[in-house]
């Protein structure tokens, strides 16, 4: 615009001086454009991911952009108090490393410069976000710059996303003319429904173009080279990259480590959700997509989406799954599961995928990943058909020319015998263009890869190896959205994988010993649309009790107990069933009444249920749920023996329940515990009457003690067993003796009562209570019978069968 104005006012050569001034002014404005300041805010700055990878990536960004004259500042943010947070960052900055070609003295100066550009902020409240925004504005003004944009990197658990997003949207957006980019780490949901809900929640705060979902495998150098390689070698590949010439595509990520120390995460996700649904599927789209005519982020993302739309639906026969033998024992130890626990979580999977379009029809894409395997390696292998027959024996073949040798293109992601990222192209295929920033590679003498010596390939490796996060941070800074996951592509991926995950949910994976001992046990073959293990399942891998049962040996049993429905199963299946039933009741109540009132018992039995609800039920309507306590010990709410403290530890801190929907029992008032003059029981009863229609909870969860008590209603005590009181103070035979409890009449007003009974210790009382009638003074649990609602018993096999 400015150049056109200059030319109109001073055309041609008539005023060379004025034209030169116009050009100079335009140059000044372009320089000012480069002077735009970018603020990078790393949320969760003191966490493991940040310390291991993200600060190093930001340091590399500083090295790259400072050299280009761009102005960038860095803001670490976390819940940690300022002093402790600054100490953590100081140690992180000490550990940062420079590229190998940077001299030590120069590196020290660069690290010092980076530290001066970095600040720490404690972010807990909306006011903290406002303060951060003011600090950024003050910094920009002090330096005489204009604000170009802000990057917020969410290195925090997904359950924290919504609150942080709300605070950024309301209090920390940049001003007009500046952009906002928010960066999100996986997991992006657990299945289709949870991914949709998370996407909708984030979409209420951010525009689609503002969100950058990270799959760090897209930053791996070999993966990032797939599209450039295809583009630079279009002439050679156009006739080969299709169903007529490609025999199959293998996308593999193998690990030698197991899940020890991470079983809490792995139990919820397993190998398919952890690796295949995201990393390997993203790589598949890069291999299978049509190359766009115009190399733009939007065009690449659209072509990737077209691949998802062409994927053939997965069936149970599309997969083989395994589990290394020590896994269940690790879960029992780390998650305090009972001795009978057997996990159904796969730690190995092979999946057969087909892309039903003209280019790839009939070509098998084989995705494989697993833990405790024989080697650590990742690669993408495109194997071409070979119709050549050589009359001479192999010893007379010319290695670089013989068409009888395998023909393949391999994107070697890392590790393995090669030990680094690499690009390999069979010499009997074509000579590829040398990738930018890559050089010809050499390996140790005698190295063989994928059926031949390294000399059979044109081999290239990066001139400078770069970690994935450094590459991705740079692409975020420059707005390269094609290296990230859009909402549309994310939901398409989950829609593809969820049916298979559902079909595998209750199936026991094949056990394997781990490491080199696996032998051929995990080899599999495909035929048509089906995969199957090549080796039959052995009877037993290691010596053990011949009668040991796995969860798949039993289905959920449904029968009657005390004339009410009974559900019985192995503990983990029982907890999953109860959690699903509670969620179904919640969804139904919210749909009809707009809220769900849930009263929960304390103690050890519900802990597994709380954990299941917290981490495995992303569609639970927590925002519309009111949580009440069935009973409480007369101890301060922060005391480890407090039922509320157990609820807080195992459930509340992991889900987003509005604080005004949480109703602890008022056992601690005026610095006294359960004093009658404080009227705590009456106060709780009045709160229930005011908020719960007809004082009828939608669902009450109870347990059963070995003496037949339930809630804090104990044998040989008439308190709370009848009468009009809704909430009562009671006496327990065990410490702490003083308790507060919902009364039996109030419990029996509920629309549904669930009684959870678990463990061999409960077998005797379970048998006894099955034979007695309505005798609540002797066995309070026998008085539980909802007036117009439903009673359902949930018992594990040990409590039910002994």
C-alpha cells in the first residue's frame, strides 16, 4: 500500500530522491514488523516434560530466533510458589545444552542471555493471569516494541485444561492485532465421546486456528522428512507410490522397556491408545495422503483428513494383542490391587489397516508397537513388489543393480542398530534427491538392515540431529499448523479406533515373557482383512498354579441376593460395571432434572471406584453433579481418616466438580468435633432438604461391614434406624468412635441404592445376611430397602463365593 502511494505521488524517474525515501520508509516498516515481540508461556514449567524436553526446545528457539533479530521472552508458570519455582528453573537452565559447534564460552553466554529473558510466575487465580498479562505488556512497552503474539504451552494434565483455558481467554489474551497460540499435549481424550467433549470445551475458549495439538512424533526428523522426500522425488515416485507397486507398508515402534512406574497411566490407555491411535496413525496419513499441488498447511491438513475418510473400519479380526507376563504383577504392586487381579490391558498390538481409495486399495498397512520387546527401534518401511527373476545365483548379483534384491524405502525414526534418524532407499529402486540438511550416511562394517547390507541403500542422515520438541516449538513459533493435530482430524482418528478398542475391552491378551525370550511368539500373519498370530498359544509360559483364573474366564454374573439384583465379577470388572452404572444414572438424571445428587460412602472399598470414575469416565456430567457424604468420622476434614479426605484424594482433585456442588459433612465447627450444641447433623439435614428434591438422592453408595453395619449405622444401636431424623450422630465400636451418618429412613428414600461388597473378609457376613430377614437392629444392612427405588448389590467373587 505504501509503495503504491509513493509511486502515485512521485512516478517514474522525475523524483528519484523521493522514491528512494519511500523505499527507505517501507524498509523501516518491514524492520518494525520484525521487531514484533512474542511471549512464550510454559504452563507446568516445573514438571517432568518441561524439565526433560520443553525448556531445551525453548532454548533452541532462542538460539535460532535471536540470530534472526526477533524478540522473544519466556515465562515459566506453575502452581509452585515463586521461590521454589525459581530454584527449579535455575537448575534446569544449568542443564541446557548448546549445539556441538558452539564453543563452551559462547554457550555459557547464550545460556545467561536466555536466563535473563526468562521469568517465573505462580499461576493459580484469575488475578495471577491478569498480573502476567500486565507484566508482558509492560515488558513490550519498556523495550519499545509492539506485541506480535503469545504462545501458551499446556504441559499440564488434560483435566486442568478447561480452567486454564478459561483464565487465558478472560484475562490473558493479547491485544488487538496480536495472535494467540495454545499448545496442547496428549492424551486428547480416551475415546470418541471423551475427545468430542474435550474438543467442545476447548472450542468454547479458543478458535481452531489458535490450537496446536502436539504429537511429538511429527517432530522426529525422519517423520518430518516424509512429505519433503515425497515432494522432492515426485518424478520417481509418481509411478511407484501406489497399489500396483507397493506390497505393504510397515509402521513400527518397538521398546525394550516395560511399563513399570507408569502402570497407573498404562492401565487406562494401553498400547493402542498410547502409541497407535496417535503416533503411528499420524505417520500413516503422511505416507498415504495425496500430495497437495500447493504446499500450504491448510492443504496438507485437508489431504490428511481425506485419508481418515478413506480408512476401512477396523474389526476384531484386524488386531492381535499381547501382554508381557510381569505386567499384572506390576499393576497389583503399584496400584495396590488384590492378589487375584489380572489386567486385560494390552502392552503389544499388531493392527492391519486398509485405505480404500484408488491409490491404496488392497495394500496392507501394518501398524505394530509393544513394550518388553527384543529391541528398541522405530521405522516406516515401504516394501515394493518384486516381479524380477534372476537366472544367476545370488553370489553373482551386482548389489547396486540386481532387481532381485528387495526394493524398499525406509524412514528410520531412530535407535536400532543404526542408532540415529536415517532415510534409506534401495539402490535398485532409484537415486533420491539429497534432502536439505541431510548428508550421506555410513554405518559400522557388516551392518545389515532390513534384509541387506547398508551398502545396498542410498543412505542419508541429518547433518545435525535435533530433538522432536525443538523442531515442533520452532514450527509453533512460525505458525506451521501442518505439523499438529486439528480437531477434525483428531475426532476422525478416534472414530476410527474406538470400535476396535471397545471390541478388545474384555478380552485377555496373549501373554509373552518379554525381551529376547519372546522368540516367534508375537509373530503374526495377515490374509485378506484378518490378522492372526503365527504360533499357537502355548499352554503355559512359566510354571505357575494350574488352576489360576483370568478375568476372561468369567463373565459378569447377574442373579438375586436378598430378593434384589446382584452383580458379581472379578474386582476390576465389578468396579468398571459399577462406575458405568453410576455414570448412566448420572446422565439420565441430568437429562431429566438438570442435576444428579450422589451420596458416597467412605472407607477402603470405594477407593478403586473413585479412581475408575476419575480417570476412566470422561463423559461423566460432573458439572451438574452434587456430591454428598453418606457418613463421616468426627475428625478434621484434612485428617487422613476423614472420609472426605479420601474422596478428595482419589476423586475430587482429578475431576471438575464446582466447589459449591461438594457437600462435606459439618463435623468440625467452632473448633469442636461433632458437638451436639453445634447442631451439625441438623445443619446437614437442612442443606439436604433445601437442595435435594423430597430429600431423595438419585443414588446412594453403601458398603457392608463385617459386623453387618452400613454407613455409620451400627448393630445394637437404635440411633438412625427409624424416626424422622435425616442425619444423626452415632457411636462406632472402632476408633474414631464418634461419627455422623445419614439415617436409614433417608437412605431408603433414594431412587437407587448400590451396595458394594469386596474381599474374602466379607464372605462370612455375606452368607449370614443372605439368610436373615428384616432385622436392622442386629444387622443394619438388612434394613436397606428403598421405599420406591431400586437396590442393587455389587459383590466380587471373593465376597460372594469365598
